[in-house]
């Protein structure tokens, strides 16, 4: 053991419902982990304060929740780890994306300005906020009309959940809120800005979030003001409301301010990495420093990340960003819009308090759920159709079916959706040779992983740590503090800090179900094809 | 008041889960009603005695339940009515159909012969027993090949739930049970045979049940032995196992035996009417003695009965039988295979103990259930597709939908299904000028009736008595005892005995929802068309 082993990095992993603080020693030993739920959770039904009913496709968050829950989680993790705060030498932040908000130039979220507290369009929009449908259509339409070159990096379609549709939605529905906004930014960037302080003009923006969610590219920058003007004349100035400097994850965005240090229970001056999208953080977090490993981060939704040596334009792949995940590779982002969320929705729909009964009964069912088929587009379809308007369904229902059939069919649909993505990548000569499942879901729901293995007919590896993204964030924090940690490359940091996690759990495909799933997957693909053409 | 008002008739209404005994004075005043559930209910999961797991499309009943529950219900109704048993002058019986069983020539159900108690194919099959799929296909295929003339009276298709498919199923799956059977018969006929006694050769068979469920016709009798032999060589002798004499409902099948009189708590010798199908009994029961009134009997499934002055062959109409419902008319039978059953399945699927919460929340939803659409073929489609293989579905689902959306969409689908039937009849020049809802469901579920009215854009009348079929049975019992009651025609009996029930409750269509349902109904029809061609 060298002296680095007394030092630790803090990973702050901001999910949909909670933030997780993970303290990891530089040799990879996890010292402590604490998850704290956001007091307001997802804001889906009523606007806080006014009680206004929100439209069904709204999903907001409260910005104070992020800071307060992170402080609680960090203080609690420090206590649990029994280390001196001074041993924490770097901080990394990953965040759901595109979760974003309008702010004033001093960093105050617009929704906390009393005048706008009652304006729902002034609140932070969670990644799954789906109300910008018409704006997404317009943004795509104009991009196609103008043959915008950046479009092909996004599989030819901009998603409903991305940055500019959400900005345009506020412009078109609440002009005064848009006008009062001085800074539009990702929630992850806002969080890092809060930690390191400084003027709006130099606020650190993540190249990862900008590259995947805001059509930004190191060579061509954001789309042009002409493009934005063509979308909506009043949208021409949107880039004026996006001050800051671009920072790659793993580079130092700044140092922890005294005020935030006090809040977190840490010394001031700790280097903080630029933010990374939560799913993307899992790639270093599970130790996948090479190309060809699909890292599947499974939670409420799933993001499937892949590094490749070549850039291939794959229709329907949400983002292909150079150095977007790890330096030296083209990062491919794909995803499924409702996974844990879908299972949880079904569990609530059928009035069960937990999964025990559903899991036991669905496990006993044969492949194909005795005729019940599901299309799991309950939150739209991300990859490859990139269409938030699409909806889910259950077919083949009879009076003899029960809740377990819905649950089983939904897990199968989720597996078909993954296989579709893998097939698509391979059909476009993007190699996928390993499948690594990460996040909490694969640990809680081993049945689902077995179904995935059977539907794909391939081994699924489950990363033993449940802290994939949080560990990735900590690794990037350690890298941002290279002068304190001595790490000089991502590969070096990944290798050192993931070695202690243990070997991956292998879930092998079973011969008979694998065979039975072949025609069932075909049926899913045919139904998906039919529905996408409606 | 004349002296007839001291006399009463007993209607025994055998439903899917229970039997109802209704005592009605000859002037229509309901004296007492008592419902008693069958101890074994529907036998869906396990064969009594052996505990053998039943296939999912099995639905059996226990023959002792019928007699025992009827005795309890009758005795209890007599007590409640506070009349002397001697004042009961006629008995009518209606029964679900086609519920049927194999028996010995002394009337013993085959499943009560010890040797066959453990043979599931020896048990009475409930109307909704759906295991005779391949037999139904074969029966239809041979009928079409041979261009059997009787086929067009059934819309060109024999249903999965009918008599001969269920017999053939036993022949092909349990030859020894088939061989040991001396009498195949409808459960309603078996019940009447038990009440009146006598030899198998003269057992009273209902022309209504035979006409609608066993391809029988007064002019052409049953299909020929040549036809049955073409279906399966060993099926040639099936008519040898169907002894008896044909009796129209409302004619006297015989007189109550001393043994059964003792059981029911009535004097021996009371005339008993031939059985009638439960749904068909509702037509006289709701006072519809004229043509052009669609009488909708809504319960677990719905049967929609119509009398017309002319015979039109309507594709998909399950049965057109001369004098099949009331003398002097052509009786049209149509139906929906899962109505109350479907709602109840949904209620259980979503884990609710009662309908209160579902009803309240679904009532607040706009037409179209916020994008959720249902195809209510959870028990196949009866009219007009006559296909028990078809299945149900929910489409348009998102994470924002709840149980109330499923329930609302299912009620709407049920209404679309009814409108389809009404449209079809009118398109084939069969007039429908009144819609009369009967059965328990329209009283329990007024929301559903309102949705029906809105989808059809027409007034729905709800018959005030909840005893439609039971009252119809009692009327037919009074008619069978014409020498004691003085009734000389069905019309006379219907008029006398339904006058006391009060006026129908009118549920009027609402303008705005009616308009909104027009395109939604179109979508349902298009989806039904697509699914039926898969």
C-alpha cells in the first residue's frame, strides 16, 4: 500500500429520486455510501407553493433538494467512513440529463425568484419532462429542412428530452420567464457551478452534457444563431443566455468554495471535476476502459454506453460524441426510456406494495408470458425511434391472465428493446463484444437479467458494485485532482480505483428459453415496425 | 283484483355463479327473491376431489350445486313471501347456455359416477368453457366444405361455446367418458328433467337451447349423421346419445315430482315449463313482447336479444331462430363475451376490493380515457366475429395512466362493441328502435350505461326490475300452467306479469361526449378490423 491509499475521492451521483454520496479510496476500496432522497422527489402532479395541477407530461424538480440532499449524504458518508475530511482530495459529480433549468446570472434558479415561483415553466425540468413535443417537432423539422450537418451525429433525430426543446418550450409558453432568464444550463453544470462559485461568464459546462444533449461539438460548437432564428425568430438569442466555458469531465472545473465546503463538511479548495451524465459515469465506474463493451446503466430508465474506435453514423443512436465518454474513443449513447420506471408503474398499477409476489409468479411463466405481449414505450421510445410520442401496450390479454403476466411481458419487452439496440449497432459495424449491466436494478432484479441473457442469447456481466455511476464520478474527481492523486490518465485512474470491486457476476443464457425467444423477438420487432409507422 | 292475484309463479334463474328464485304474483307483484351462490362456483383451477390442475381455458360446474342451491333459494323465497306453497301454480327455469353435461340414462351426471369422477371431460362444462378450440374449427370447416344449409342461420360460424364442440372435445380427449355417456344434454334440460322425472327417451329438451346452441331447427332437425361422421367417424352416433322430446319454452315439460317437491318445499304436481336460455328469458321479463326492441341482458357476459318480423341472414349473428324467443317472431341472438367479467377481471388485476375508487376516478376522465384504448376480447369476440381465439388489449399506455384508465377504456370498448352489433343489424335491414338494458349490471354500474348512451348517441332504457330473466322464467312457468293461471298467450302473460314493475329508467345521450365518441368508435372499428385479419 502506498500513501495514496489514505486519500479518498467523493463521487456525488444525482439520480431521479435521490443523490448518492460515495467515498472511495484511491485504491478502489469503497469507504462509505449514503443515499438521500430529494424532499420533493419528482414533481409530477402539483407545483410546490401554488398547488397548480401540472399537465400529465410535466416532470419538474426542486433545485434546493439537490444541494440539501447532497450535503446530508456527504456528511453522513464522512461519518460512516470514519476518515478525516482532509483526506478527501477530489470531488466528481454525475447528474441525470438532460435535466436543466433557467437561472439568473448570480446562479439563482429562476423558480426561486419570488416573481416566477408560481410559473411552472420557470422550474427545473427533469430529464423525463415530456411537454416539449411540438417544440421537438419544430427543431427537427427545421434541422432537416436546413440539412444541418450536426443532425447525423444524433441518428437524424433530436429527442424530446433534450436541452433546446425544453428551452424553446418555455420561450413559447412563458415568454416573460424566458426573457428574465440570464443563464440556461444543465442541472449538473448548475450544481458544479454552485460548488466552485465564480461568475456566469466562466461557469464550467460539461462537454459530455453539451455534446449529447445540446447539439454541441468541439469542432462546430452549438448550432448557429441562423438555425435558431429559423426555428423561432425570438429563439435567435438563445446562445446569449448560455455563458460559460466548456470543460471535459475529469478536468478541474474549480475548487470547492468556503460556503459549500461548510455545507458539505469538507475543507475548502478541493478540486471539483466538470459534471458528467450519470449513465456515462458508469463506464469508468464499471472499469470499462476499452472499446466494444456495452455498459448498461439500468435504473428508472436505461442508458447503454459504448466506446468504439470508429465513428459510424447509426440511425436512431441518440448521440455519437468524440471523447464523449472516455478520451480516445467515440462514445455512443443509446437508451430505453422506461425500465425500472415501467416495472414500478406496473407494480403500482396492479396495487402491489412490493415485487415479491409478482416476481415469484412471473418467474414460473414460460417465455412469451402465456400469450401476453408488451410494448414498453410507456415513456416513449428512445433508441432507435427517438420518439417521445409513442405509447406502450399490452396485447394478447384474456380473463385468465394476472398481474404477473403484465410484469413478465414488460421485462421481456425491455429485453427485446435492448436486443434491438445491440442488433442495430452490429448491423452498422459497431462491434459489441461484452454486455455489462450496472446500476441498482440488475442486483435487485436478477430475473430481468436472466431474461435479458436469454433474449440476447449472450452472457450478461453484472458489475459487482452497485455504485457504477457514483464510482465513475469519484474516479473523475480523483482525475481532476491529479496534482493531489498523481493520476495522469483516465485509464490509470480507472484501473487503480475499480480493481477492488471484485469480478463481474456472469449470467449465462439458458438453451431452451433462448430458442423460444427467437420468434417472440421477431414478433416484437414486427409490432414495433407497425406501431412506428402509424 | 281478480282471484288470480293470490296465485304466484316461481322463476328459477340459473346464472354463472348463483341461482335466483323469484316468486311473482300473476299480477306482476314480486313477492320474494332469493339468490344462493353455488358452493363450487365456477370450477376454473382444480378438479374437485382429485385437485388436478385444470387447463386455463377450462370452466366447469358441479351438478349438485344447481339442485341444492335452487332448493335453498326456493325455500328461503317462500319464507320471505309469506305465502302458502300451494299458491305456487307454475315453475319456469332459465339457465346459462350452452352449459351442458354428459349423463347416464337415469339422469346421473357422468361426473358423479365414481369411475369418472376424476375425469375432467366427464364434468359439466360451463358456457364459458373455451377448451374446444380445435373441435370448433373442425366443425366449422366441415360445415363449410359440405355447404351445410343450417350454417347461415348462425352467421356462417359455429361458436366455441356451443354444444357440439363441447361434446366432440370429450370424444377426442376422453373416449371412454364419451362411450359411457348415454345422454348429452343442456344443463337447463337436465335441471327440468330432474324436476319432472321420467325416462330419458322422453326427457324435455328446450327448442330455444337446441335452436341457438345445437344447430337444431324445427323443420330440418339436427345436422345429419353424415355431417357428424364427416367431422369425425366416431362422432356419427352422437344423436343416438341425445334422446328426448323437443318442448318450446312456455309449454309444460311435466309436473314436479314428489321427490323434488319435497326438496323445494312445494307441493308435487306443479307444471314446469321447458327451459329457456337465461338471456332469452329477459325478453318477456322486461315486457318486450314486440319486435324491434333490443333487450340487452348484461352480466358477466352480455346477450342482446331482438325480435323481428322478418328473417334476414346477418353475418356474425350467432343465431336466428323462428319462435326462438317469442312465438310469431324471428329471434335474433347476439352477444359480447366478456362484460361484467371483464370489469371484474380488471378490478382484480389492479388489486381493488371494490369498484368505488375505480368508478370515481374513471368518471372524471374525458371520452377516450386520455389516450388509453381497449379491445375487450378478453374472452374472445362473440358478435360479430364469433371467434373465441381473439384476445384483448390495452394500447396507448404511458406512465401517467392508472387503473382508472384501464377501467374506463374497458367500459368504452364494451360500448363500441354494442354499437357495432346495432350498426350491423340495421345495415342488414333488421330494425332496432329501442334499447332496453336488463340484468344486475345496469343498476350497479350507471356510468357504464351513460357511456353506452353516449357512444350510441341513443337513449338506453333500464328496466326497473333487476329480475329480468327470473321474471321471464316465472312468466313462462305461469304460461306452462295455463289451466291454473288462465293465460292463453305469451303476450297476455307478459302484459299481466310485467305491468307492476314500473316504468323504465331513461338514460339519455349527452351532446358533447356523443360527438367525441364518433371518431373514437371509428378507431375501435379499424383496430377490430386489423386484429380480426391477423
